[in-house]
């Protein structure tokens, strides 16, 4: 009973913090207000990936069509596709379907956008709980695992992307759930769910196929028996295991169906569709090439320089690694240095569970390598390295092992606590303010146009919060902005999260050895 109460209380506190942080504005977001600045640049749909996914949800569940009307298409630009003369989505479709319950329930209460974003927050909560469960299963202390799960949620860029509309937490959920099933259960039965999750990850975000590959290979090992008999090796295959692949039919069928109705070709990926930069006053689509020919060569436009579809090239790796880990605009050292403690846990876990550790490391490696070859390692205008959120979740599992090892070391826990509070303070900024942080290169180019300093790290979030007295939190904007400042609201949220983590760290230190 005590365990149930404790877990329920933890979920309630996490939910409270996310509810207070979730971005949004009151009212339904529809064709009547798509173009308003308070909805787009100054509102929750500040970046085109958020608009593009919401546009598909709106089009399917409001207009009952996979094709965008002109107002919806304008809203989705510049991440808009054109196929057979019709405006279509440039994104993998699953996220837009997954958030549909939140959209429909929210629309009923006049909160269609907030309801849609809330679905992502639910996945963020599930990811936190999965990190805790996986870490405990791998031998970590339960309190240490809880601290690690909360560190992932509140002290990494995962916080900022738990309160807006991106695919990262859904992708992370699929990875963590697959790993949980593998470490929790034995035999063939879990494979039904694992194959479903692996193939369902593709219409969520195409790179997920690469991230799930190590998990799939590890799962295949349950279908193969290898026995050493004297000087020979016997390899046998469990034919009944082939039946587990039947669960992959549903996500594959959904993916092919959507591509067929949207692009008239079940095998065409959304990213391969001709893109549209803008729609002119005559409702004529302008492609990026046409737009670049028309615009002044001295102007800077981030979305024309970077798109969600690019080429993977090995020559990008070295510079991208610098961007992901060291750079001021996206680097892990700047945004979430607390995860560096995870490296110790990885070594410890490898000695005890080498196979599982290898799988976790392989997923992290695939995530880092893929987006280090990507033409846009910055993730466009973004807060922190959003592409590495799946890796942050797996590093949190290693972090739980580290905390378990050094839970009696006051010196270690004090050092950890200081860096944790710094990481939490930085990422709470991202959650409550904005993700429109330009890469350093674009910020420098913009300065030649704006003629003033363009900040490109979380100091831009500080200006947004203090100098402009702004927060994109739905609760703050709708109910509290008349009574307290954005800075005071930030302190309240930070205090809630830090108090929870502080009490857990103290409790971890005072726990008696079993």
C-alpha cells in the first residue's frame, strides 16, 4: 500500500509540473486564427514542425481529408508538400494520429492545441516511469532510479520537448518500452509487442528504424539457439517464433495506407514529396528553388538553409559531434552536464550485464552517429540537442547505476547535486519560454540584418523570461500573468522540481544498506 501511495504521489507531482509548464493559449486553434502572431511566432506554434504535425491532425479530424485546405497549408509552411496539385504533409504521419485524442477532447473544451500538446506530456511521464523500471530491473536502487528518471525529464532538453509538439518523446517511449519488455520478460511472447513497437516506430519518425535496429537484433536472439557440443556448434531456429512477426502487420498496413491516400503511392515517403516554401496571394505554391530566386540575396531565412530532409554524409561527423556535445548553442556540456555521471554507470553495468549494456550503447551510438551525419545537426531553431533525447533517456538508466554505486558518498552526491540543479535551471528555462534558439552560424548572419546581438544559447531564454517578461506556459498566460512575473513563475516551477529531487537525494543518502 505504501509503495502504491508513493508511486501515485510521484506521478501526481510530475503531472502537476508538466501541467504548469505545457505551452499553449486558450481557445481552439483553427482556420480563423492560424495566421495570428499569438498562435505562430509569439505562441505555441513557434516552429514549423509543430505546425506541420498539428496541421495534419486538424486536416484529418476536422476537415476529414489528408489534403490541406489553403488556410491549413499556409499554416504548415515551410514544411509543406505538394503532390498531384494537392497540399500534403511532409512529416511521417503517426504523431498526428497519436495526438488525435488530445485534439478531439481539447476541442470539446475549447483547448484543441493544449489537448494535443498534453498527449506528448503523457508520453514524457511514461518515459520517466520506464527509465525507473528498467534501471531497477538492471540492479539499480529504486530511489536512485527515480532520481535518474526525474533528471531525464527535468534536467535535460527532454523537459522543453515534453510541453510542445515534437516526436521525440514518442520515439523514446517506443525504444524504452521495447527494452523494458526484453529485460522484464523471457521467452517468445514479448516479441509480439516488440515487433509491433519496432515497426510502429517508422511512421512516427523514419530514423527510428535505425535506432530500433540493435533492439531488434537482440530480440532475434531469442529465436536462435546456439549450443556447443564438444568440438562443434549447433545452431537451431525456433520456427514458432516466426509467428511473432504477425504483430508487425498492423503498423505496416497503416503506413502503406496513409501513403496511398496521401501520395497515391504506398511506398512513397512523405519526405520525398516536392516541398512548398510559401503560398502566394493567388494561392500559388512557391517551391524553395523559386523562393530563393525571388528573395533578396542579402536576407537570411533559416528554414531555407535547413530542412527536415537532408543528406547523410560522413564528412559532417566531426563538426556534428562538436555541436551535440561541446558547442554553446546545442552542446550537452552546456545544457545537461549532469548526464556525464552516466559514463561511470555504463562501465559498472557492462561488468554485470554486458549484453544489455551493449544494446543500450548501440542505440545511443546509432542515435549519435545518424544525426552526426545529418545535414542539420542543430535541429533547426531548437533548444539544446533535441535529436539526442532518446540517448538522454538511456544515459539516465546508466545514471541510476552510478547513483546506486556512490549513494553513500557525500562528496559525490554534493557534486552531483550542484550540477543537477544547474542542469535543471537551464532546462526549465527552455520549457517555460521558447525553443526558437538559432544555431550560432545563423545568429551571426542575422546580426548583419538586425544590427544587434543575436544570442544563440539559453541566454536567449533568459532575455525572453526577464527582459520581455514572457512565458509560453498555458497556465501562466491564461491565469497568472496578471498577478506574478514570468521570472517568479519560473522560480515556482524550478522550486517544485528541485525540491522533489533534493528530498530524494537526501533520502538516498540516508537509506540503510539492505
